[in-house]
């Protein structure tokens, strides 16, 4: 990775051993789709942090962004847990192995675990809010006009997104279809409903009505 590749849109990747090893780990264990997406999440999250006037730890934000989709990988597909939790646990192990204080570990774990739970992270610590903001920007286009055309072009030139909408939905489907029960009550149920024939989403009302309570 060259010095030029370490910065885009006025935002630099932290020049630390922790960030470098996070980059290497994610590059080695995911495909280019997830790697490029994760890097963009860091830049877009950082720019949204700047727009919102938030003070955040770039290193923690970077690790949160880089690890947030690791749980979609094949080795986690029999875990029986939400992919967000698998991703968060991988980040926690990584950070602890590097001696990061527990408050930082907690922030990154929470940022990753909640990144598909809208309406909550934005009210939490900046690193938690900004991992979600970066994901929402890159995947959903939320706040698209908040980043200038020039900055967006610089980031997507560095980390392109060819056919991204179709490919990220395919990655979501492949990562969670083996454990459909983990989509109960979260946005990934929409993915399986669209792309997995015969999938039936859990129904919260039916869970209440069919509970063992007599009334």
C-alpha cells in the first residue's frame, strides 16, 4: 500500500501498526467486494463525522469499518449467530490481542454489532454512530449529498464499486441464508425474502400470541 493510497478526500487511514494489521487481515480473509466496501465505509464515516462536528478516534473507527462484515464469511455460516455479532467478536479478539483498552474494544464491538440496527447508533459514541453512518452511506445512499461529488469520486476511484448493489445483496444472501433464524427482527429478513425461495420471516405478533402465557 503506497502513501498515496493511505489518504483520500482529505481523510487519512491511521498510520499505525494496528491499522496496518487490520488492513492485512481483512484483505487476506475477505474478497475484494467486502474489502473495498469496508475501506469506503471508513472514509464515508469519517466525512460524516466531520460534517457532524464529531470528535472520534480514527483508529477505532477504522477497525470498526474494516471488520464490520467479516461475519459474512463462509467459516461463520454455521455459527447460529447474527453475522454482526460474529464480526464484532472477531474485532474484539483482534483489538484485545493488540492491548487496546477495554473501553475502545467495547466501542468497536458495539459499532459493529449495531450497524444494521437503524435509529440507535446515531445517539451513541461517535465511533458507534459513524460506522453505521459509513455503512448507510455506501449501501443505502443515506446522506448522499452530504459528501461532495469530488470527494465521492476520489474515494470510489481508490475503491471502486462495480455492480455493487447486486453484488452486496448476493453477499448478504450467501452469508445469512444458512442461518435464516438470525434475521428475526432485523433488516436482513428483507434480503432473504427477496432472494431465498420459501423463506418466511418471523412474525413478532405471532410470537407473542403463541407464547406459553395463557393470556
